[in-house]
């Protein structure tokens, strides 16, 4: 294995990053009236945005589609090669087509133009050639031209794909801002993500998975210990004769009892319980329950509606759910 650092290789790597960053910065001139028109066309669209392209442009189109979907704009990807073999059925007359092609002459993309014209679909071209066939056929042009590729031979799509991706991101974020797409809206589209869990997950989504540990106020200490040990949540609820919540006994209460009593066999649950247990309502956001526990240095909460016991939520449940 060659561990020697080749300074020439490192310089090439730096030049690639410089070339691509310059390509992105050069796009500032593309944020113009044509860009505004693209925004307006999409905002007025009664359908979805259909992104299409082939090769590297197809991968960029897929990413832009994903970004749009996550930020409030319904979008799908349609591979230009597959479109004329049945997949064009995904295209509705109310949809806008955003076609990506560096040259603007990509055969598979150009072959779609008669179909789009027939059904009067609005066409936005994201291209590096504003004089191309694609550009001339479009309702709006997003100029993604770059001076050169980062590739040493100026051949491999590098700066051009980075530029197209950045311009697609700019389009997506502007649409998001125009729609006042909020953090809450973003969370709805990312329910499995950290933000989504923090803003959507409730205590009621978690506590039903846990065992419910209960004893009565008259239960012997031996029975309290068995209940806490068997349910493995570090505590047990204490219920009165009407099956209403009367208190809680935790592992900590048992340890204090042992330190204070040489003989505790005569004690009952009511003698060592905390009569005013901390509780949480089922509709409480899970992240709020976690913060509540952390602030009080406790590891479990009783879930209850007034005096009606529903269950327990444990600190480990919340951390396992991805909250932190």
C-alpha cells in the first residue's frame, strides 16, 4: 500500500473543488427574470413537476425531484429513455416538465418535445446551451452553462452537473419560501427523521408498547418488589381501592426503604410510595416528555388522564425512538 502523499494529486483535487465552486458562483447571473418566470410557472401549476433527463442529468433530476418533494413541491422523475416506451403515462396535461440537458440536444429529451407540444405541457429547460433545440422549444430557460468541466480533459460531466444541481436547489428553496413552507411542514415530510420525530411523535405512540406495573396501596413490600422486577421499568404505579392513581414506588424508593428499615416486611406500598407522582398526558409531545425527565433526573413517567392510569413511558423508549 502506497502511503506517500502525491502533492500533484492533492493539487488536482483542490483544483476540482475550485472549478466546481466557481461554476456555482457563476450561476448568480442566472437568477434573473427567467428564473422568476420558472418560479411563477410552477407556483401556478395545477399539477406536478415532472423532471426528465438521461445519463448524469438523470441523476441530478432525481435529486432535484427528491428535494422538491421534501420541501413542499410535488414532483416525480421520468427517465427520458423510458418515457417513449410507456412511462410517459405518468405525465398529466396539467403538469410542468423540467428537462435537464447540458447540450440541449440530447436525443431522448428532444424526442419528447412533440408529445409535450401536443398536450400543451409547460416546458422549462435547465440547460448549458440557451441556443439549443431544447431551449428554443421551452417556455422558460434556466441557464446552467459553465465555462469548463472540472475534468482535466474537459469531458466528464463535473462542473456542469454540480451547477445544475445547485440551480435546482435554488429553485426548490425559492418555491419553499414562496409557499411559506414551515418547519412543521418539513417535519411532516420527514417522519422518520430527527426533526419529524421531535415534531410528530407523541407519548401515546410509545407507552402502549410497555408493560403496566401496578400494585394496590395495601400490597406488601414483597409484592411491590416482585412487580417492579417483573415489569422491568424501574417503578410501579400504586392504585387505591377505586383503581385510581394514588402514587408511585420506584427503585429509588426501595433503596431508601432498605437504608431506613432493618425490618421492612411489615411495610406496605402506601408506606413508601410518593403520593404525588409526576405524570404526563398521552397527547404530550414525546420530546417534551424527554425534556421533562431530563430536567428532573428521572427515568420514567406515569402516563395518565387525571387519576386514570394508562401506562408508563421510559427514558430509554424516547432515546430509542431517536429523540435526543
